[in-house]
């Protein structure tokens, strides 16, 4: 039966709407955004709570704003609790017993502070979710994987968040402070721009205890290309880099291209590593979308509104958040040139609104080809994304800068040809399984697309289906080989 919402609920709802409206305005005004960034750096707890209110982590959130999560209403499972206490999460995730296996004595502490505070469901959060679970599922003799987060000046075990996010039996346990020793290892793939200030003290405490600290660097784009952000290096990212390189024993990049950029940058900026150069290496991210059989619904097909699409059409698919460095504007300009030339081309864009793209958003929404040859979906579900990969002619990867390029792998898993800007990281990921272009102007890109369409018509466009890639399990195994003593020779 419907009940009238209480005054507190109404106030909370109004407050969130006001915060969201303010956030949208700030995102499109560089001066206001710079001011907001500095305020969040000055008061990171307040900033974290505001961001969590705008985009809460929904059902999988175990804590918010650094506070402990509320106790679950589910009845604790005594057997699951006993299993976790002795062997960790792996047997619970595998749904199998542990007969004959010795209990692990060392901890791989996987920090997910940013994810716990706010899961924005974007690229890095997606990596953190998948990689953390894959690590926890590995058979690593003598190691138990423990997700943790920073709160109140210490690290805590993220038991409530993990059991809810992974839909495991209720353990009925608190998020106790982490107990670590020199035989343990710390790792995080998160880029916790706001929580990093609260993490600084407990990170130094772990290092003082002899715990090796390992971080993932996804890219250095904010350093090398500030023009895609606020016109200057984001001070939150600068602080994150400063803290990481003060304490890190290892920094692991998501591509060899990023690792080489990092080494070159540190050579020019030795002040960034006051305690000596950490170990630097790389691993490739995993991808599973092609292996998951997503049921494509009529609603998913209907969401892709391309009224002029025919079997002879060329439908270009772009996947990723709308932001200046992704190249959406240049691709749209090139498509307009092709449309004016009578080319049978469609543009399908799937991605949420990012920052500094207000003119592009307005242009997409009011475009005369919207619903005809142009379709933009800002909240596509897995079924719609799967249908997009299945119905498109090619993935258009037009980014001016990237750290990895996960959509290239997803496209290859669907057998979708790839058209990519000629970036070192794209060549590292896709090799000969993509067609590369260089385009300083929209007319250059339009000419490149005409060339690719001619190759496609002659059956000469490079196929992507045989492009090598890693699963998340393989990616996690590589991380373990890099950071865990004795993990370089996996069992079996």
C-alpha cells in the first residue's frame, strides 16, 4: 500500500535534485568547476558525500562517505561465515568445498575505497569491480583476497559491500579494521581522487609495517592533455599522483604504451619519486561481454532508432562517455559531410554525458538526423549494447588519447570490424585486426571513412574476430604474477 513520504524523505529528494542540477551547471563552466574541485580537495569528506548523493551506489553499496554500512537485514549464514573466516571469499564465489586445502595465511588487500564511496558505473569502476572479483576467485595457495576501504583514518575490511555486491550469503560480520603484517600485499586498481586524502595516513602505516603497496595507473591523460579537462592539470589527479609515488612499491599500467609514457614522464620529473623509483610494468585488462549470452529484447532493438538503416547502410558505433577527448564531435562533423554527399551512413552513439560537452549534447538532441541516421543512447543496458554491437557495421574508436580501449576488445568479441585513430595504445591492443586513420580535420576523417567503406565493399577491410584478448581471470592472474611472491608459477 502506498504511503505518504515523510518530511525527511522529501528533503533528501529535493536536496539530491538540487545537487544534481548544481553539478550539471558546474560541469559546463570551467571556472566554477575549478572552484568546486578545490573545495572538494579542501573538504574531501563533504565532497564524497555530495557525489554519493548525486549518483548513489544503489543496492551494492556497503558504505557511503566513509561511514560504516548499516547491518543487513538478512539472517547470517553460520556455515558461510565459518568458510570465509578460514579460507576467504574464493570458496563462497566458487560454490565449492575446501576439503583437503590448507587455510591461507597471507592477505592480498585489495582497496576499493572509491567504489565503496561512489560507484558511478563508469570505466574505472567497472575495472575495479571485475578485477577484484576475479582476484578473489583465483586459486592462490597461501593467499586470501580481502577487499578493503579507508574510513576514519584506517583501512577496514569491506565485508558488507563485498557480500552484497557478489550476492553471497550474509556473513553477519562488521567491517573491522584491517590487521596486516609484512607478509601481506596491498593492491588497488581504483583511482580514488577524493578518498586518497583519507588513505594517505593508513597507506603510510601499511608501508611502515612492511606491506608492499601496488597501484594501477590507467593513463596520464590529465597530465599530457589538460585541454580535455579544465585547461589545467586536475588538482585532484595531481594530488593522487603525488601520494601514490610517495608510497608506491609498484605501479602497474593497463598497457605498455602507458608504462612507457610513465617512465618518460618520471625521468623528466624526478621530484615525483622522493623515495625512489617504484617497480613499473603493465598488464592488459580483461573483457567478458562476448562470453555472456545477453538476451536481446524487442525493447533493446527498438531503442536503436535508425529509421533510414538498410542492409546496405554503414552504421558506425561509438561506445564510451561523451567527453572532448573521445572525438564524438569530429565524427559527427565527418558524418554530416558524408550525408551531404549522399552517403548511406548511420551514426550510433552509446554513452553517458560527461563533462565540457554541453554544445555537443544540445547538437545531438536537436539534430535534424536524430532518429533517422543518428541515434544517441545515454543510458543503454547490456541488452541494448549487445544489440548495438550485433547490428553495427564497425566500431568507431576516434579518441585523441586513451589508456587502453576496452570497446575494441568488446567489438572483436562480437566480430565487429574496428576503425580506430592511429594511437600507439590502439595498435598495442588491436594490432593488425583494426583499420587505422589519421585525421586532423573532419574532412580528413570523411575521406578516411570513404576509403574504409570501399575496402569493406571489396571484402578487404581488416576483420577483428581473431584479435587476442584476456579474460578477467587471465588479467587477474597476470596481476598476481606481478605482485605476489610465489604466484608466478600458477598451480596446474
